[in-house]
C-alpha cells in the first residue's frame, strides 16, 4: 500500500542536512582543483573530448597520446566507451580549463550523497529509520575513501557512481510518492545516462526491476511501472549500441582488456591483472569497514517481508560479482571500477535494523576510519588506487 509522504518538517530537515553535507563535501574537494590530471586515462578522456570538439570525431586517432597507448585497444575509428563523459568534458576543453573539469566527478559524489538522503527519506516516509542514523550515513558518504579517490580524477567512475545511485534512489522514492510515474520515468532517464557513461551502468537495471516488481501493486501496474523505467533508458542507450554495432559488428568492446603491449609499457597494469579473484571483496572489507557493519546488522535481525531492504545488498553483490568475473577474465582489478557499488554500502546500513546502544558507535568508528583514510586522497594527487591502512603498514598484500 502506498504510504503518505513524510511531514514537511521532516522533509525540511533532510533538505537542510543535504545542503550542509553537500557544502562540506565540496569544501573537502577544493584542493583537487590544483591537481594536474595527467594520469593516462585522464589524458585519454581529455584527448577524446578534444577530438570531438575540434574535429567532430569520437576517436583517439590523431591525438598525441595515441603514440603512448596500445594500438589494438585505442587506434580505432570509434572510442570504446559511450560518449556522455567526453561530451561533458567538451565545455572545459573549449575554455582550456582542465583542472576545473574535475567538478564533473564532484557532481557524481554529490549525487551519491543526494541518493542516500533520498533512501533515508523513503524510510522515514514508511515510519522506519531515524534522523540520527541518516546524519551518520550522510557523513560517511561525504568522507568515503573510494568516492573521494574517484572524485578527484578525470575518470568516468565518479560520475557513474552518482548516476547509478541517483537512478536507483528515484525508484525507491517512487514506491512511497504520489508522483510515482514521474519518478519512474526520471529514474529510467538517469539509468540511461549511466549506461551512456559506461555500459556497466546498466547493471543497475536488474536492481531497479526488483524494486518495481516487489512494490506491492497489481501485476498489470507493475508491468507498466517497469516500462516507465525501461523505455526511456532504452531510448537513450540503444542509439549508441546500434552505432557501435554498425562500426564493429558487436555491441561490446572485447578488445579493451590489457594486452601485452599495455602491460609492457605500464607496469601497474601487470599488478592489476595479477591480483587475486577475491580482491574487491577483501579490499572493501579492510578499506570500507562500513560494509562489515551493514552485513553484521542485517544478519543480526533481517527485516522480513520488505524486499526493498534487500535491494541494496543485491546492488552491492551484483556489482562485485560482475566485476570480479570481468577482472578474472583479464581486464584487471582496479577499485575505481566498483565505485558505483559504494552507495549501496550506506543504503544497506539505512535499511538494516536500527542500530542499538553499541552498534551506532561502531558505525561511527567505521566512518571515522574511512574519513581518516580519505585525507590522503584529499591532499595528494599521486594515488591512483585505493590503499587501506593495513596495506600501507605492509600487513596485507594483494
């Protein structure tokens, strides 16, 4: 049964919290405006945007950096990622404002923050959750180490994390809102944009379908709701897929895994390819202890008969499993690939049973751990991978 929206005073408090934490998040990111952004992938995306702006060609051919890249991966008539991120870079290219372009990645982090706030609102609208827990979770998102890492680089992953999180948050909001249809269509648009940032953004689609199908309505209404999400998403992504298919005869670029040339010229790729299959799960456990806190609370007292509470863990597991399979297949393990799963950690905590007397301080300590870890990435541009304290102390090696 559809629940009434939360009282205005409650909604106002959530809005105020989001504004304050957004300002705090932006303040923490100001040092990254002075970073040079010369990591290879950053230069690749910038060069694609330059070609797009100056010649109208969505390719690296003719770009200076192509001489330093694997021809089998990059010397192709069409760049392998969908075009949303390079398109967003073009205004910064036109202004020759490369340092300022990092604000696109900031925007992704802010969308993650907004998304967790929306999830908290949906819980309060159902008479569940608490403002104290939401405050704590927003602090965690604002200072999260992996989101901090990706939001200081000209990488797609920060924006992708925000689009995935926001699209799913809109579906959650639709379940308790009188504007259900508008929110579901909006969710479809946002998830379509996630697919246009990187095709793995479409991994969010099964989670959205799960939320809609378990929304407690008739079969006909659920089918309609699924279409409200699926149609705008498909309309955005299909043109890219058709162009890519017409160019290469396939829908996905199987050639993007690091080859011998890339590994020989970029030793860090050899490390990424050689990491163990459990890398993502183990790294999250030691670098993002909020993951363990959420799992412990869910196992302590799972909420029965509330499918929405299981969507966040499904979101997290789906991303980890999909990228583990891809990475074992030769693409290499890089933590930024799983950044879109990070908001699921905090959504899981939001849906977990209300923390008790001892649980909330433990969550606060886990968030403090991540915040201290983030300080390294706020002050230095030299880290291109997430490093936990045990790794920095040489207690754990992958």
